[in-house]
C-alpha cells in the first residue's frame, strides 16, 4: 500500500543525454537540413516560374540565398565536429545511435 509514495525510475545522466541526443536532437538536425533544402528548391521554382516579374524573381533569389546559407551552416557544423574529433583522435562516438564510449580514466 504505497499510495503516498511516488514510484521513480532511476537512470544515469549518460543514458538520459544519449537518449535525448538520439530521440530529439538528431531528428531536429535532419529536419532542419531538409527544410533548408526545400526552402532553396522553393526559391529555384519561384525564380524559374516568374521570369517576367522582377519582384518575384528577387524573392526567389532571396529564398535561394537563405537556403544556401542554412545548408552551409549545417555542413559547417558537421565539418567542424569532424575536424575536432580527428584532431584530438576522439573515437567511440556514434552519432547515428547517439552513443559515446569513453576510455577508462587513469590519472
């Protein structure tokens, strides 16, 4: 009869961070990258379909530029992370599964 006590599931911080990374952060990154590509393609479509309207062509150019900026920023983040990981010889990180395996600490 534990009506007054709350059942709590205990988990480690590492497993929580790994699951947040796997379930929330990675899908958001993929979604934003896809959104930037769609935004760029929308600008291309708007630019091509409105050849006689200069205002619509300018909006299409603007959409293409902002789409490219979004794509470049996301590719830059992945590039910087890879450079850091290769520079410091960091191994054991699997971003697809959201797992990190660190070596034992020996002072």
